[in-house]
C-alpha cells in the first residue's frame, strides 16, 4: 500500500496510475525482501502503456505481490535460474488481462481452484472475484496465473 501512496504522490493525475512503473517498484522491493539474485531470476514486465484507476491498481497490486512472492519462494529451488513475467494487456475498451508467469518447477500435484488450501491462492481468488474477474491457473510448464477483468472505476472522473 505504501507503494500506491508513493505512486499517487508522483502521479500526474490522481485517478490513473501507470501499472508498469508501479509493478517495477513492487517487484524491486519484493526481490530485495526475498534476497533474489537478479542474475539468477529475471523479472520481465510488459505493461508500460497501461494505466489503472487506484482501486483497481490496489487490487491488482495485491494479487501480483502474492503471486510473485510465491514465485520467489517456490518456483526456483536449489539456485535454479528462471524468469518471472508480469503482463497487463488491454483486451477491448475496458477489459484487461493480468498474467503472472514463471518458468520454474510448477505446482506439485493437481491444482483445483475450488478446493485450494493455500492462503495466498485463496487471497488471489478472492481479489479476482472483487474485480469481477475470471481466474485461471495453468500448471504445465512452470505456473501461469491469468486474471481477466473489466476496469471497475470510470476513468472519466479525473481529478486535478
């Protein structure tokens, strides 16, 4: 949440925040907190031109925080090298697709979203629902989490 406040302070307007900048700052903080070697785990972000309203940004930020933290903790054991990719793509006028993907070891066993036990994945599931979004997880090569949602906050309400 402190990052959102910082982004608000530096934002040109108080309604929409640049997702790419916010996620770069978030993943940088997470990398330091988990002691991730940038030479071993590369972070790729594809979201530069997309902005989100502050409410949507906070929700997406919490999901990315949880998913990237899981990547750092579980995807690359025994000094395995890999990449974590985060993308936010606009899909229509008000539709977005948020993807967090790693090329790590993947989740062991079957992953049933209806009976997930992990607190982190329960949180992601709840937050996706908060966005009226659709959550999908693919566990075939590493782990890919995709949330498709429509922008909830009307960006015509810009404040100066």
